């Protein structure tokens, strides 16, 4: 298996890695998950390798097949990216947090 430096991974590649880790930890095969998600085996493989980007609908189908919530995938990827960005920031404190005030965020129910 080809390993890459975490600092050079794209979001798409992080998502693929997380999906692959979950699938393998569950003991599921690509064939089993692709059948449950109704996604071609080749395309699922490309998603896991970070070569293709899953649409939101496809990601939902894969998550359902793996029986994990999408929020878990996004949280794991977010944590990975935060670690990478922290390393890249090297102590700088970005002001982006002020741009998004919590009271302005509306959740759809």
C-alpha cells in the first residue's frame, strides 16, 4: 500500500483513508460495501484511494453501507485537517473564527 505524508493529502484523500480504515476495521470487503451502497467496486476503490471524489449522495450511501453517520466521517477528516493546518500555521493565530459567529449559524431541522 502506498503511504503519503499526511501534510500533502487533500480532503478527498483524507475522506478515502477514513472510509477505508472503517471498512477494514469492520472486516468488510470492497465488494460487500459496494454492493450495499450500490456503488461500483472500481469507483469505491478509487474513492478510498483518493482518486475520485464522492458526491454527497454517494458518501451517504457508503456511510449507510458501513453503518456509520456522515458526521463521524466529517469529524474525523476535520480533526485530521486541523492537525495539518496547525502544523502549517506554526503558531500563527488565524482570524477566520471571527468571520463565523455562532449566533448566525442556523441549523435546518
